[in-house]
C-alpha cells in the first residue's frame, strides 16, 4: 500500500506506456482486450489499457475501467500508438494528439455492437493517413509488431479534411 | 445584436465532433449543452449547461432529458439550434423548431453507410440535415458540406 500522500502512480524516469488501448465506455470488447493481452504476454509490449466494462481483465498490462477526465491528456500524450475499437471519438483524439491509431472494429455479428457501423467506418477510413485497420487478430499482431514504423496524420492532413467543412458551415450559418 | 445559437451533443464522439465544428460559430452568442460534466471545460467551450442523457431504450431518461432541454430552450431562446447527436440533440431540434428556431442536424461521421435514424427523422422538419459523407448526400434530403475526418 502506498504511503499516505504519495501519488497513486510514481513516475519512473524513462518509462512510458508505448501502446494505449481504449475500447470506449459503453460496451465490453473482450476480443480486443484478450488479443492485445496475448500479444503483450508473447512480445513483452508496454501497454496501458482502458477496458471499460469488458469482462476479461488483462493479465499482462495495467488497466482501468475508464480514464478519468484529468488523466486523459497525459495518457494520450505519453502513448506512441493507440489501439482501439473503431469509435469516432477515439479517432478524433488520436488526430488531436497526433498519434497513429490501429482500429480493430467491433462486429455486431459477434455481439460486440448493435450494428456493423464500425466495420463501415473502417472501410471508409482505411488508407487515411495515420489510421491503420486490423481486421483480424493476425493483422493486429502484424501492426503491433511494426508499431515503430506507424506514422500519425500530419496537422495538414487533419486540417485539410475539416477546414472546408468548418468554413462552409460558417457561411451557411451566417446567412440564416 | 448577435444571434443566439444553441449547440447540443451527447458525451463522447458526438461531443468531439461538435467541438471541432464550433469553430464555425464565432459570429454567434453560443450556449453549449451536453450530458457529461467536465466535457465543455476540457474542450475549452463556454458557457455550457448539462442535460440528462437519453436513448430510445430508456423512456424515463428520455422524459427527464426532454424536460431539461425544454428548460434550456425556453430560457436561452435560441435563433438557431445545431446538433451532432444523439437523442438529446434530436429532442432539442424538435422543440426548437416548434418555437420557431432554425434547426440543423449534423449526422455523426460514424454513419458512413446510411443516415442515422435520428437524422432520417430530423429530415422531416429540420431546416438542414448534413451528412459528413459525400456518397450519402441526397439520402433523406441530406446535404454534404464536408466532414470532420
């Protein structure tokens, strides 16, 4: 037990969680938690996990149910690669913090979501800068093994997509 | 006198999308409404109010949410209401339209195969429904002006 007054996590110089796993807060995602836990055991990865209400608890890396709002910034900043379900909020966070993201879509056919929109999202986003899709556990293994070569989207890539949307919307709103 | 714009989004991806498009609200007197405490502060957006979260599967929550939203609209009297989803935003558009506001539904970028159910329903009364995918433009009278991704 930590002594009173000590921070819950003692920062150790040179240590950082290379991979941040995040599966969202609303639904369990045991298949992804297990797959990354297995890879962590085999390859000795540095992983920090947000596992939500998944029923599987990772044995090989530390995890929390949800990342507290005040820790979110630090967790994303210190990660080198994000591994996540194909949630839009997570994709936007990866862009904001300029981290490459590996998406592992939830499948409704396996009871992991209400419909197959995460597969559709991955179909649309695959090959975008900074976004990598792991359709299967073996894709995940390959991408995780190759993590040092994954590149984040540049700020220009991100701005190019949303810039015209914001300016078109501004023009529309102002003539209402 | 600046026009009043109410911007509504549930916590999570819906909110993150609203935060990005908030850059287009700079000529308005804006009030943000969301469902999770701390989100507007995290995104640096103010002023804001919290409303009860709701979804189709929870009718009681839906009523509480509707009561909250009605209160916000009656007090703020927005000229324009915009939402990126989900259910609370839909309710806001419905009430807002009844009270004479211009209402705009921005369908979540997560909907890349078809418009959300809320988006389809909103298309029956909204002043504009925007899809964030070019290939969906035209579905339920939606238009495409770009997307956050």
